[in-house]
């Protein structure tokens, strides 16, 4: 009875009705995320105990004897090292007239410079026989926009002839990470010049402030994959020095203030360092005078005590008492003070071992403990330079034990924290190790120690599978020392890239991988990308799957094979994809039937998936694949045929007609039922 009812329903389905067509549209959208960074400036401190800071910025006007006007900029993103030029001036191409005869070393830079000269090319005009030099430079100072740049070029032919060329780039409006210089061609009169030295005379910012540095001669910073990473690392370096120097000059003793002045001198151009140095010098002079007055007062007090004792001595014992006092004073002050001065001299002359002996014998006289800590600390640094870590650790401990509160005692403590961190890391106490590495990095003033401690922090994050933090931390360390930390940079970058790809963030993962691909010895990440593409295909996201496979098919054979198979199948079945409908009457009621065609990757094979659930008994929603118990499969551009072996052995044939129409033929128990559908 059920089969008879099925036949009646199928027969009724063949009634044709009016059909409506709706064009199916699909929009692919991409989102781009621009990272904007905001910086917070340091505010001024109290007047008496810390150095006042004031933002005094001199406006400098430049005479425009020669202007190099560029209509547009090259901008460098945080993701790619190579910039795309947007200059309106057409680039002169190699056409036989201009011949490249030399290229300067890449990435010319001097410490503190807001400008990085990425490329330099010397060409010869074979018509006029004139050599010309072009320089491509980038603003790596995030805080300000550059207006003018003044440089001096020394062109040397190696035979004692040096041509000096003063050149200026004016009214540029050069933003952070923007590149300039392509349109400016600098004439080199010395035809035989083969060596070029570039010196920055000054950089004028849009706000009128000026960057200058004595003897700002450029040297190559070496190859770099990401200019923005380099720029951010340098900015952090300046900020670290600035904070360290400011903290020192805020102290009251002359030794700390003097140390702070020396630190700030390294970055005199940064923020308000010049004003800090100027004010600190005044504070230093006051501190020295106060210390001298204090010492003089102590001496006078000692002398007064001596006079009082003499005054009240009886005549009978006067000679004995005087002799005793002289002996006491000689032993208690004059002899130790002479030894103290000698020890200070040894310390100043870097004879640290001898200074240790002298200061130890003084037993805490005056500042002997503080100086003893300094001497021990410097012996520890010498041991580090000699690669003797055990000896260094021993002397840093002695320095810290001598005077924990002194500056050198604290710096020694930073080294001890680092060594302790490596010990607990070996014992797999990762939280304690992270705490000690962080403490060391924050307290240290030695840049090598800061890098090592920061790398230790990255290592702990890596071990704990926090690859994002590990990557972000090691990036900054690598930018400062790309030789020592290359292996960690490659390893952590690879792990983070793989994690991103495995989570489906393919674009971001491949961007990270591109930075470490040449450095990493790990397996190619193409397999991970391939697996993600397969998952997308199995989920019916065919175009996304094809896009991933397309990225790696050039160097991964499996990806190419699957891409070719899926792409070919996609083109073949594209006309079928979508929803089709039929309007018919069943038991006197109008009913709409739907059939949906989609494509999926089923067990590694691209196939069509059909959902035809209009009949409760005979309906199906299956992947048309031989791996799915389906036989007699024929999938073509205009016709699809198959037999559902596990579903009443029914045979289905779908044929495309003109006008986005389709004929559905069902053969069931020897009877064929035909129904026309129209694309929705």
C-alpha cells in the first residue's frame, strides 16, 4: 500500500506549474586590519628632587637653494619589508641610456637617526657621461613627520680625490615608515668615485624641532626582513635609556646624577633629554658641594671633639692623652682615609682586583662597601667577556652581598636573578623562572643582560605553548641582536605560524612564516595549510579551499594534484550549483518542491552533493560518490546520472534545459517520473 501511495505522489509531482527565477549572487569580502599604535609621553617630575622636564622645541627654517619635490610617498606596512612606490614621477627604466655601475651597502644608519637609508644606486648616463646617485630613505621615527633632510656625501675614487656634495631634501612631509628619495638624482662629478660616505647634517621635523648628531656618519645595519620591527626596537631602546637616565638624575647623590647624565648623553636628541641634562648638571654641582660641605662638617666635628678632650685633660696626663688621641685618630681616620683614597684611585684606573683588596680592609669606612660592590661587579663583567660564566656569577654574588642597596649591587642582583631563572627553568618551575627573568630584565642596565633575560621570558612562554607571547617577545630581542638569537627567532616564529594556520588564520600565519622560513630548519608548513584546505573542502567551502591550495601548489605536489582536480570539477559542475524549485499540486493543494546542488570534498574526492527530500520514503541528501555506495555515476556539465543502491535502487537523471531549467527523471520499480524544475 505504501509503495502504491508513493507512485501516486510521484505521478502528481510531474504536474507542471509557473516557475520563477531568482539569480543567486555571492559576494566575497576581505577585511583589512590596520594597526594603529598610540604612544604616551613622559610628564615632568617635581622641581627639587627630580629634574624638571619642559618641552622646548626650536623652530628651524631652512633656505631652499635646491628642492627635491616628490609628489607621492612610498609607504611601508608592518607586514612587508618591500614598499610599493606610489610616486607620480615615472621611473626611468633601463633602456640602454642609464647603466647601474654600483650599489651602496643596504640599510645605512647611525645610532639615533630617525632616517634609515635602505638603498643607494649609482648610475651612469651613457649619453652625457655623467654619474648620478639615488638614495631611498625611510622615516623610522614614529613620533614625528619629517619635513627636511640635509646630508653631506663624500665621493672617494681611492686615489686621494674626495668630492664633497651637500644635498638637501626639502618640504617632504614624510610620515612614519614612508620612503622617499627615488625621484632625486644627485650628480657625482668624480667619475671614478667608487666609495661613498654619507653623513646626516640635520633632520628638521614638521613641528620645527631638529635632530642633529655630531659625526652622524652612516654605516650598514645589515640585511633586515622588516623595517618596522627594526624601528620599534630602536624606539624601545631610546625609551629604556631615557627612563633609566631620568631615574638616575632624580636621585640626590652626585654619583647617580653623573651616571644619569652619561646615559642621557647617548640620546641627547630624544624627547627633552637636552633639558634634563642641562638641569642635571646644575643639580650635580649642588650635590657635589653639599657632599663636600658634609664631609668638611664631619671633619670639623672630629676636630672639635679632639679640642674638647685636650681642654679638659689634666696636666699630669696631658702628654699621654695627646699621644693616645693622635694614635687613635691616625689609626681610625688618617690611615684608613689614605688607604681609601688609594683604593678609589685603583678603582678609577680599572685595577679592580687590587681595589677589592683595599676596600675589603677598610671595613665599611665611608663608601667603601659601595665601591667594593662596584669593583666586584666589574670583575664579573670581565669574566663574562672572557666567557667564564661561573666566575662571573661568583663575583656578581660578592657584589650584591657587599652592598645590595647600591647601584652596582642592584645590577649584580639582576645578573643573579638571571642565573637563578636558568636554574629553576632546568627544574621545570616555569612560573618562578618567568618571574626571575622578568625581574632581571627590568632591573638590568646592561643591554646584553636585558636581551638574554628577555629571551628567557620568551623561552618560558614557548615551553608553555604561549607562542604568541614568545614570538612578540623574541622579535624585539632579535631586532637588537640578530646573530645571537636567530635560532630562537626562527623556532618561535615557526611555532606561532603553525598555530595560526592550524586554527584557520592562514593569512596571518603565512605572514609570520615568511619572516622565518629561510632561517628555520623545521618542516615546511605547506602540509598544515594543505590539511586546512581539505577541512574547508569537506565543509563545502570550495572556493576558500582552492585559494589555500593555490598558495602552496607551486612547491607542494599534493596540493597541486588536489587543486587541479577540484578546480576542474568546480568548472564542470558550476551550472548545477544552487537551489531549484518546482511548483505542483498534491491532493488538491499547491506545494513547492526544492532540490539543492552543492559541491564538497568527500574522502579526498571532489563530488556533487544533492539534497532532494521531497518524498519521505525516496528522498535523499547524499554525496554522489562511489565511496558512498552509489553506482552508475555520470557527472557532466549538462547531465548527472546515478543509482542509489542503498535507497530502493532508484535511478536519477538530471538534465539541464534552456532558460535555467532542469528536467528531473526518477526511475523507480520500472516506472519513470519526469518533473521540471527552475533555478531559484
